[in-house]
C-alpha cells in the first residue's frame, strides 16, 4: 500500500535527486527516495522479525517483547532518516 506524503527538500537537493531519479528510475522521484531509504536501513530491515517462531525456545512474553523492540528499532531508524521527531 502506498501513502502520499509531503517532503520539504532544498531546491538544490531536489534538482540533484531528480537527476539521479532520471538516470535510475526513468524520472520517478518517489522510487528514488524509496530506494535511498531502503538502502540506508538495509542492515536493520534485512533481518526478518517473527511474532510466533514455533522452533524458538523463548517464552512467549520474551518473544513478544523482542518482536516489539525490533519493530521500534526499525520505526526509529526510518524516522531518523526522514528527520521525524
């Protein structure tokens, strides 16, 4: 699912980004921004997180806590990239 958002970017940054978007994504600036975010959080998002891993010996409470912590780490990393407080 896609969400429409508004970004504030300096004109010079937008121009450079649009040039790269033209080269890499046929001018699709949104795809370029998505690519940059995915590239930046690769190490965080690359590791899958599971709520119910039946092969795990971790008690359900600790498993859920670990899952929630991982979700928070990913959300925080994305917020930091986007400059959201």
